[in-house]
């Protein structure tokens, strides 16, 4: 950590979007901490503000533009003493708009240019605009250590970019092509977290972790290597593409007790015609076969997904196939959203053909269906036992603690003396809503690290 006396300045981060963005924020925080900046939690204390942005949907971009408008007052009060930076996917996609329209933005840095942040800040302090949005075919930041300051869970980025070019997605254009960190680099960072002792759960991140490749070593090999570092640390991973999901990965999940029996596997649409238009490169039947193999090879596995409604040309019949797939698989949770046109993608040229009110109606019916399935799935967990990693106090207080089960479902239960974040406790499920399990601690000592 940087002492207040040695600090070049105080930096505040605000992050929008996916887990990868939160991981990148920690990466840039680490770069700036090494360059003698102090990370602060109060925006009013900062003389450097970085907004980490998301471009996956238009609504995400509009939230950032709205936030920048709110910062105008702070910028007016502090003047040149305050440097405002935008990083991440929006920075790469909308650099011209950010500089020309949002005149309070001083630094614009894309996902592959984070090493350059200290220089860009210095440019801004000299009155110039600091801009670097160049994409790289090689950058993985393998030798940099993120700054992780709180919590018992950590994100660990194992690959960057995406080669899939789904017709609705801007990620290949904002984050570049796929490249994987060496296995040794990922293992070394895991060993560092193990030695420090605070982190009890690690999520391996990539736009498509299943296509990980380090000179022939595949994602299953990486999973095995990371899981072996410290068996008391739980391992998760996200996100998986169905076309690359091998049985070797399923065996790694099954055979390693500390790899959580939870898989996030987007399907996006239930009709083959729509999947083909999306360039998802698998069929409905292949996806259902993959789910069947997961459930057969990993008994009790928890599965979540991403699903979209209103893709250009989606008919009522196509939508019904999506609902039918949801009923067949019975996901524990799902991230559900309306199609959002993104300029520069192939789908942009198809036009936004499904009326907004139809999208909204389809989305609501999808949400209602998933809420019912989630509730029923959780009701079936009543009476079972689970291990929960304590994250902290439950929102309700009154001595209740909160954590996640192996299956990635929030669980609340009455705490007992000596229990603390990072402890793994065994509980019996006593009640459930669609989103949260209620439990009681079984009378045994917590697994303390």
C-alpha cells in the first residue's frame, strides 16, 4: 500500500459491467499503486477518477454517459487538479465521442493499454489528452499483480479477447483477439494469494475460457493445476462457450473437490434458426446434449445461463423454443436481457426488427418462468446440507451471516461465536426463496484457514 506522504495523488475507481471489468480495475489499481498513487473509496477525496466501462449493451453505455454528466460539477469545483479517465470497452469503441463530446474526459485508455496509464495521466496533468486504445495480439498482463484490498473472493484473468464473433457482440472489436496467459503465470498468482491467506475463492476469467490454450495445454489442464495449489481455496470459472466445452473440463470439475460444481453456460436462444443468425456455431440439440452430459458426469451440478430475446427476425415460434429449452434444462439462475443493437456488428445490419413492446413482453415472461424454476429448485434443496463460504454479515443483521454455496446460491444463517469471513461452514438448508437459501449451522467446527 502507498503511504499518504509518498502518494503522487489519490485515485478513485468506479466500475460498470462484467467480472472482467472488475478484474481490470484491480489490475490498473495495482499499476497505479506501484507508481505511488493511493486508491481511495470516497470520490470527493480523489484528484484522479477512473470510470471502467462496458459496451455490451446500449443501456450500459448510457449509464456511463449519464455518470460523466454528474461529474461535471466536481470537475468545475476542482478544475485542472482533477483528472477524469475512461477505461475499458467504451474507451476503445467511443474514444472520439468521449474526447470531443464529453470535454471533461482527460484520459481514454483501452483494455490492452493499461501499462500506459501512468504516462497518460502525466500527459493529462500537462494539459494534453492522454489517449491509448490500441489493441494487442499479445498482451495478457501476466507479470502484473492486481491490487485486491477486500473480500475473500478474487477474480483471476486467464485469457483476454474473443475469436467467436457472435453477430450481436462488440467484444472482439473492443477487447481484440484471444490470447492466453501461460499456465505458470496463473499458478504463480494463485500461489501468491494462497500465501497471503485472505482469499478463499478464485474465479478464473475469460470471454471464453474453454478455448484457453497455452502451447497445447488446454483449460482442463489449467483447472487441474490451479486446483492443486491450495485445496482449501474454492475454484470457479466463467464464461464458457458451448462449442468448446470438453469432457476433460467436466472430469476436472468432477474429480477436484475444491472446484465448485457450478457452471455458467450461455445458450442465448432456443431456436436453431436464431442461433445460426447469431453465429453461435452450435445447435439447440447440441446444447441440450452438453447439458445432459454435465448432469450425468457431475451429479447435482448447478447450471446458470445467459439468454436474449428480440434478436432481429425472432418470431413467436422461435421465442417459444427458448421458453421450452428453459423448461427442459431448469437453470438455477439466468441472466436475461433484450437484444440491443451495437453499431459495427453484423447484427446491426439486420435492423432492430422486433418492436420494443414485444421484446419487453417476451423478457417479462422469460423472467417469470425463471423465477418460478429458481424457486422450485431451491425448495428442493430444503433438508440438504451444503458448505457455505462466509462473505460477511447478512443484510438483515441480527447476527446473521451471508455466503455462497458451492452451487453459487446465496445463503443466510445465524452466525456463531468465532465465525468470520473466509470460514467454510457446513449448514442444513431450512428454507428458500427464489434467490436465497436459509440455513442452520451444523454443530461442528468451521474449516478455518
